[in-house]
């Protein structure tokens, strides 16, 4: 059952990724063609991404309590409605900016809920020794979506600007059907007090998460005195913060947080620089789709090669080495304007990145108890989503105020600082023993 259900999860992830990449690749072009500035494009992308920042941890509590599958289904259907409405509006004419923004925000809201609920499914469907390879295959699906999604979006956009968004809506429907077909119980085991704190053994004092072990008596009569009910809001906040406490207490999870946040910021900024650079050079959606397809193919190769490469060289060498390799690649992107040169350098970035990201994701999965998978993942995702929300805004502002190469120079500086951090002995020690099975 686990193999079948993981395949369904893989197909849901792959289909959703293709649709999201198809629409996401052309959304900046649509806004630019409607006469909006790069700063406006970046602001819209940033605001839509930021919607999930506060929702993830709260939805993660519901997922860890057992509502994971229901949230995934409802979120997929809501996203399908949002993208379907946008495609219909584009077929009927030129929709106002407010309508486009509303559809994008609703889709981002639904996607954030789906992602929060989906965290931890690998730990529930795949035995421990195979989780590293499962993470690698999911990463390969994401990279594969970068191959087919942007190319598909560019071609569909050339035929009709509504078609990429219609394809995205259909992909959400397919994803919902795959999730619906999963037979395994996606409810994580109930958290123990130790799991909720993420720091050590259970407290010996009274808990508010279950019935008392013995009657509490009053001072005079000895009669049973009922325990005051726990405040629901405070309990929800404590449960939501359990993932944050675990990340703070784990050196490996802290490294995953810092590395993932910085690299996600860099990749999204470089993507939007590619959009602005190619658009100013007179290139259309097909060219942009080709550049992103090449980068997706490189990322797919990196994700598939990650288990073997990490098994040979070890995580303490791979993570710092990959980070240092990304520094000159990002800096060189500031010097090129042609589609071929930009596509080659961006592909090299996407080739190297999964070698480190896959092993870090697998390490985070192994370091987290099943009952805390969604909440811990929500903490990590909140940071990376925040970086993704900030990246388009920074790219647009730097492009408007300086030049198209300014975002790449900023990315090179950020990567250099990250490379120095990953080369420190305590950080390399945290990576010791981490491997991709």
C-alpha cells in the first residue's frame, strides 16, 4: 500500500507542479504586457506569496491532529476554482488588476494550506530507510515540472493568454483525485508531551492535554474538584509553536532553515531577473519558457544524482562545496543579457542546488517526529516562503533603481555569506551522519 500511495502522492505533486509552473512562468509576462512596471510585478508576486506566511503554522496544527487529507482535498479544489475563474476572465476580455490579484491571492492561500497539510506524508507513507530516496524523487518531480511547465506555459500563452491558467486549474483537479485515491491513514500518531515541546522528556507537572490521572480534591471536603478547562486559543498557540521550539533546539534544523531561506531568496530573485532581462531584450514567452526548461532539466539531473553524490562524498563536504560553487555563478549572471548565456548559467545554478537541498530535506525529515512533521515543516516553509515573497520585490526595486544585473550581484553577496557560514566547524559537525538513503 505504501508504494502505491507514494506514487499517488508523487503524481499529485508532479501534476500540481507542472500546472503551477505553466501559469507562474507567464503571469509576470501577462502583467508586463498589460502595462504594469517591474516593481508592480514584483510587489504582486511578493504579496501573493506572503499570504501563506501566517496560515502555514495554523493549518499545520490541524494536519497533525488528523485533518491532513481533508485539508489537501479542499485546498486543491479551491485553487482549481480560482485559476478557472481567472482563465474565464481572460477569455472574456482584459480583466482589471484587482481581479487578477484576487485570483492569485486565493490560489496562493489554497496552495499554502495544501503544502502545510502535505508535510509529513512522506514519513507516514515511506519506511525510514527509504525516506531519503523518496525526498529525492519528489525533488526530481519538482525539477521535472520546471522542464515541462514553463515550456507548456509559454506555448499555451502564445496561443491564448487564458490557456496556462486553465491548465493550472485542471492540474489541481488531477491532484485532488490523486489525494482522494490514497488509502493509507494520513493522520500522524498522537503527539506526546515530549513531542510537543520538541526538547526532551515529558514534564512531570500537570498537563492540559488529557484527563487527570487522579482526582483533585478541595482543601476542606475532599470532594473531586474539576480541572478548569484549557483556554483553546492558548493551547492552539502552544501547539503551533512546538515546531519552532524543535527547530531552535536542533543545530541541523537551524542549518536547514538558514540555507533554505537564503537559497530560495536567491533562486527567485534570479528568476525574476531573467524575466526582466529577457523582456527588455524583446524576447517573448517561448524564450523564457526555453530558459526555464533548460534550468529545470539541470535541476532534475541534480536531484536524481543527489543520493549517489552525497553517498560518495558525504553531506559535510557537499553542502559547503555546493554553496561556494553557487557564488561565482550568481555573480556571472549580472554580466550577461543574451538568452543562451543566461540560460546556461541559470541551468548550472539549478544543477548544483539540489545536491545540497535534497540531503538537507532528508536530514530534516529524519530529525523530526511524525507528530511534529507538519508544524516543523511549517516553520521551515514560513522562512522560505517569506524569502520568496521578498525576492520579487527586491528584484523589481533593484532593477528599476540600478540595472538588470543588480539582483544577481546581490545574490552573489548573499551566497558568499552563506558559504562562509556552512564552512564553519560546528555547522559541518551538524551535517555529520546526514545521508540520503
